[in-house]
């Protein structure tokens, strides 16, 4: 006699499907939000249109007319977001004056703040990416410098030096110094990972942790160099070399002086 409690063959598959659906929904609900949560106001259609004109006139040669890049010239900008544009252009790194291993920071920027915002709006329309953060997220006075110091030493010091003075990388590239840099640009750099820098999205470092790092960097700047000349803030190697050279020179000078006195 057949059992009345026998399950339908599709019951197990249906149960697994529902389990995956609810697991995915729960993960989406509790997972950290990306930089859009820290974004400024949404760009208007006019800003996007004006940004496209500026992009075509100034950026398309390297990045392509549709922003998807040109082989051997410039990478695709789809998905880099307005934050990347804001960082690269407000620091004068883009557009590059000449080809090189790395785009250096330039004090004299070519575009106005409004034009950079418009170009960023157009680039953001090419694909979802990090938006420009609001001021509260990079206000170092609201951060914890002690916690930021721990995060900086774990995630940043190997390239930027424990004092934030920067350092050399491979193939002519380098990690720039992070002192005397606008805190908004520090936040955007962590968010977008320019050039050789890795991306620290909100799943790696939360917005609050990024602010803590900024608080630490600002604290380093305010502390100055109470020990005297920092010798490039490059650590014990140049300090030891300086002491060795100075000490050896003093010993040589003392030996010469004693030799003359005894003659």
C-alpha cells in the first residue's frame, strides 16, 4: 500500500531554492553599503550633458569617445565613479601633462570645481561606482586617531611609510606622501584605489574607519617633528647613516688633530 506521506520529487529542489533566496536576501540586508551611502547630491541631466562635452574635448583622446578606454593610452572609466574623477582632477593628476609610469600631483589644476563635477557626473553615468563623499565622512575631528593609527600601520604604512612620507614602488612608481593632502582626497583615494593603490571599499574599511585613518594622518601633521630634522621621515636607515657618517667624521677629525698636536 503506497504511503500517503511520500514527498514530491521536486520538494527538495524547491526547499533548496527557497533557502538560497532567503539567504541571499539576508546577506544583502546586512552586508556593508558601498560609498553611495556617503554620496553628495545626484547629478542633473544638464550636468551629465555638459560633462560629456568636456570629456569629449579633453579626455576622449586617451579614454575613448564613450569612456571605455583606448588600448595603450588610457583605461576604461566605466564603473570608476565620480569619486575617482574628483580625486584625479582636483589633485591635477589628470589630464596628464605627458606619459609616464605614474601621474604626479600638480598644484595648478586645469578645470574649475564645477567642470570637474560635470565630468564626474558624466563618468558616473557610464556605470555604477563610488560617489563623491559628503564632508562628515572625511572630517578628521570626528575620528579616532588612535584606532586610525592601528589601521594605517596595518594597511598603509608598508607603502606610504609609518610617518606618511611615501616611498618607492616597482617600475618607476611610488606611493606619494599623505601629509598635507586634502582629507577629501585621502578618503577618495582609499575608496577608489588610484594607480598602484588597492581599493579599500566599505567592506574593507568602513566609512568610520576611513575617517579614523584621516584623523591619524592629521594628528601626525599637527605633531610635527619634535625630535628635530626628520631626514625625510624614512626611518632608522637614513638616521643610522647620518649618525655613522657624522660619528666617523668626528673620529677622523679627532685623530688628525691629535696627530698634529703630537708632532
